[in-house]
């Protein structure tokens, strides 16, 4: 007996086409008009598919010539090259002409290879470039050649652009449709009054704007005819329409975005304008969108608008503003619950900015206290050496600028651009972003001058030098910058010793000031010389000592240095007179009748130290100087009537020195003696003017010059 077993099995074999099968399409995209020119809208990138169809473009429009190959079946291509005939009447980009974009099979990944304009064959106006494998050989589902160009002038026709694909296992060709270039019949004007949008994490937000035709040619603007294209951070989105808003207005409801800053562009497009088949577009609006968690939003005071606050004086600068919550909630109103931190970056406009330490800002009063959470804040930042002046510690008011900086460093506002970074935190932990307040400090030049550079003082018996005064004039070049005397400090150098000098303090602002700066020679406590003089090396009387003087302000800006000499005199005489004097008027017919009296108070005094003296005065004749005529001499002269002589002896002063006073003093006294010479004169004594005799003089004003001389009579 034979036993048999039987069964059946299926056998299969896969037969693949040995050549590549792919679909191709060549089309043009007008990125300005958001339009496409194509004969096949199925083989196309998704962005172009969302655009409207057209057969015309405008002069200067941004164009993209696309040559797309979409894998269908077969083996991968091998050694493929694409040759493109470039059309006339468009200008292709130079440098980077375009890209070959390869899209993965699942559509999630793209790879781009740049195309250089150097690859164009100018003789044939064609471009030949390799195309990488697509199909089963690699994970590329498509290859799209994209060339950037600009449309030429109106009235031109752009012929079809032909592409030939050649490979070991593939041949194909495609053509872009021809199209014309013409001027747009109209355009759309889009606008917004708020391009900076604040949004919050997890919340929708709106982009608001208006739109209308640029030219009024009778066509009614309707939202239903408009398509709104937009990009988010450079990524194109599908177009939308807004028929809910009234015509000529739009409000785009945007989905929540991630935390951070985003840029959204919006452009309005109308296809088939006025049934002409033409597409018109608007300008592009750019919205800057900042997405944050609920926080405190600082509004800086208007004085910090634009390029920031520019100081015009040496006083502290007020950092001030308001704040509210990002979602619109007001401040909580809790007392002593708002924390403020600040950080100053000075020299911010240089290659070596001074980033200073962050610090907690104390509320005025007790150190360590916080501000009230009332929706406002204000605190002061000070110039770098502001506390060297009248507003700092007394111990620092004797330091030089260099010693102060060595002790404290460059802390505070400096010349140039300063950025004060402020952060607020309320009682519930809501924080503000770090907000920058810009403070610009001009590099103005402090200016110093002295009324005289020959300065004198008395030489005391100790030989350490007597205190003296410097008549200084303080300002800034241009005399527009303000300052107060409490914000400057001076340095005096004498006998190779530099000392900080005290100047009277005032907080009043001015653009220039003239003051007397007293120089102290001896420490009032130790009784020692401040400038290195001693019993072994005393001040030499009547010797001019070279010295110099300058000042700095609260920003450390240094004035010019003025050289002067200080002479400690063993004795001296100084005449103090007025710049001008007057006699009372008289008439031509008053030819007789005594001397003419002085008009007003005449200031004549002699200041002396350890000196006896004799004061003389002589005068020139009086003359009148009529315009264009010879001088006219007055028939009169000055005389001196001795107030100490009972006979009122009279001497002519005309070209004759007359003794008007004498003083005999003690050479042992260290006091300066001031003798008021003119106070001794009565109305009918002292210097008087004789009345003219004989022929009358011509009317007018006559002038003379008095020369005073005080001689040491010891």
C-alpha cells in the first residue's frame, strides 16, 4: 500500500519598473502678489497651492521659478542633471541664485542646497545643475529647484522657461507657463496703530488693522473679497478671510504662542480685482508679539523716551515710572512690599563697559525698607563721585579724586551712555522684566579761569604762610550745562603738594559762578603746614611761588588747570579805586562861583600791611572828543582841597602829583589796615573841579584820567 501526502503553496514575485517614474511640474510663484502661474496645481509645494492663480505680475515683483520632480515609482535616479533655459524680461538674483529643496518621504524634513548665479551659462542663458538621488535610493520624495528673480518692466512678456531632466534611467521635461508684466490697476493700503502686541501664555490674542484701496476708482471695498496671508516667525500659514469685522477693518484671532518674542507679518491679497483676473496686494505689516506669563509691566517716565534721558546738570537722576500687571490688573496696594533691584552699566557705548554690581534699592528712610506697591516707583542714581562733594561722608570730603576712586571704585553714573537695569517684584512674587533706563551724560568740558593769576597774601611770623583767596570763575564750555557748587571740588597744588580745597557749598543750579576760594595754609588742629613748609624750610617772603588750580565735578570731569603765583608779602600797599568818577553838571553861563562838587560817592581807599605810605594823585586836562572834529579842551581843571588844612589850601592836580593822604603805621602788626581816603572829604574838600573862567566851553561831556600812586614812606 502506497501512502501519498499532498498540499499547495502560493509563490509570488515582485516585478519593479527598472526606470524611475516621477511626476514633474514647472510653475512660477509671485511672492509679492501671493499668486501662482501654473498649468497643474496638483504637483506643487503646499505654500504655492494656497496662492491664487494669475497670468500677470507687476514690475519689480519678487518671483520664484519652481521646477518640481515628485517621485512616483521605480529605482532611484542615477547621475541626474537638470538644464533650465532662463527666460528674458526678469532679473535673476546674483550671489545665491536659489536652492534645490529635497523633501523627505514623510514630509517632515527638508534639505536645501544653495545654487550660485556663477553657474549660469551666460552664452546660452541657461543653468545646468546636478539633482541628488530621489526614490528608493534615498529618503527623498521630491526635489524642487527654486530660482529667485524680480519682474522686469511693464509691457513685457516672459516666455516659458524649459527644464530638461536627464539621468541614466530617466528623461523628462517641463515648461513654466508664459506670463505678462503690467502695472497694477490698484493696490491695498494696510495699517495698524499698534504693531507691538503683548500676549500671554496660553491665551489667544488679536492682530488689529485696517485695509482699503489706495486709489478710489469706484470699486467698493468688501472684506469678503480679501484674503489675508500671514507668517509666524517666517513660517507661512494658510490664508484666512475676515468677514466678521466691518469692511476695511480686520481682527485676526491668533492661537496661543510659546513664551518669548515672535514676529508675525500680515499681507492682504485680492484676486480677480474688479473682475479683471488681476491680483492686487497690500503692503506688509509686521507685528512684534511678546508672549509672557502674567508679570509686572513697567512704563518708563516720558523723560526716558527715545534715546533716553540726557542730563544737563550734576545732580542725581530720578529713575521713575509706573507699573501694572501684564493682564491689566492694577498694583496690589500693599505697603512696604515692592522690591526694587537696580544695576548700572556705565560706559555702555564703549568696548569696555563698566558692569557694576546689582543692588537692592532702599526706600527713603530706614535702610533695608521696601517701597509701597502702589503702581509707581521712583529712586535716584548718583554720578560716580557725587558723594565727594557736600552730600557724602565728611571723611571723604578731604580725599583726592584718585584716592576716592581707589577706595570706592567707579560706582555710579559716568560720562557717556549709562544703562540702569531695573527689576520689580511685588509681595505676591510677580516680577517685571528687566527694564533698561538709558541715561546719557554729555562729555562737556569744565572751564576754570581766575580773575588774576598774581595772588598775594601776608607772611605771618611763623613762616608757614598765611591763608589766601583765589578769585575763581566756574562754568562749562558753551555755558549751557548747569551745575551747583556743591557738586564740584577743587584741587590746589603748591610747593609740590596737592590738597583738596573747600569751596562754599550751594545746591542752586547755574551755568556760571564766580566765587572766592579760600586756601588754608595751616591745619587748625595740628598747627602744621598743609603744604610742606616748616621752621627749617619756611616761606620766603616776597618770593612768587608757582602754584596751580583745577576742579572736578560729580562725574569726575576735570577742568583746565590754571597756573598762578602766590607771593607771601612781608609788607605791601594796595590802592582801591573805582573805575570811573563824575562831577556834577554845570551850565555854560555858570562861569564863576566856587569849585564844582563831586557827583556821588567816590571810592578811594588804601590797603596796607606793615607799611606807612603817601598817596598822590595827578590828572590830565579835560577834553571833549566830538565825532570828526578836533578835541576841545575844557577851561577848567581838577584841584585838591586839603581837608586837614584850616585854610583849605588848594593845589592843582593837572599834570601835577598832589599828596592826598598819608599813613604811619606799626610794622609789628600782622593786621591789614584799610584806610578809607575819600571818607575824609567833605563836599567842599578833597578832589574838586574849578569852574571855567573867561570864554564858555562848548557843551558836552569832557573826560580826564587820574593817576594814583601810593609809595612806601617808611
